[in-house]
C-alpha cells in the first residue's frame, strides 16, 4: 500500500494491529476519522488512554473493574457460596445478561493451552483454590467453552480442589462443542446454568 503521507501510514499501521482489521479497513477507518470533527478522534483517544491507565482487575474475582473490588463481588445480595468459573470478562457479561445467576464469578484470564504456551500458573487458578480452602464456597460451576483447552482447565481445577468439601458442576449447554460462551443466546445460556450437571458425570472413566 503506497501512502501519500507518513502520518496517514503510521495511523493505518497502528489501527491494523487490531484483530480483524486489515490494512484496507484500517485505511477506511482512518479516512473516516479525518472527515469527522477533530473532537471525535480526541474523545476516542482519550477514552482509550484513560481505560488503559485507570482500569483495574477486581482483587477478588479478577474481573475488569473501575474499583478494587468489583460491583458483583461487593454486592451483599449475591451468593458467595457459589462461584462460576469463567475465562474472561465477556463470559461474565454474557452470564449477567441472562439474569439467571446470583452467585459470584472467578475470572481465570484464559484457558490452559500448552500449544499457546499457557500453563496453569499463567491463569488465576491459585487464588481460586485459596478461596475454596477458606471453606465458604459450596459449589464451583465450570463455565469454560467446551473445547479441549476448556476441558483440560476444568479437570486441572477439579483435581486441585477435589480434597476440599465443594461441589463441582458444569453448565449443561445446548450449544455444540467448540462454541464460545459469549455467542450463546441468553435463554439457552440461562437454562444451561440452571440445569447444570455434576462435573463428575462428564468425566469419562
Ligand atoms: Zn469481583
């Protein structure tokens, strides 16, 4: 791609670093910004900068938050005895949208994936085990996507907490294997949380 301006080229190159944005789309977006009032671009860059600088991870569940302990964890009406284990903030958002779950979450920050160099210690697993050890948690619901990585992660956590007195269940999904949680429709996802099944039942001997 030949550019008439180094400034334009740089903006396009930066924009095309985003997933799903090729050079052509990046150029279209940048040209769009140039046509818009300058304030619009400033508002965008300011929003991104502030988000990047000020955003926090909840000290308890590791969800993205503006405060040290997120609104879900600090809500006295939520049931702290049930923890739903998810991969990232998108899963929390999807499950919250169903209004079917009144427990707390634990955000792992990914799945165990040796292919991608992600081991158990790269994820928020230790802090989950520590929570279980405290004895307040009665049930863990595994809500990771049903991929090999998701299954591996579930099983790893299951082994880690097996000795403690905690129920484990997995969401019974009407979703085909490999579908990501965030794409499930709300009714299906809500039902799958209510109709969750004991984790042991999913283990093949
Ligand atoms: Zn939290």
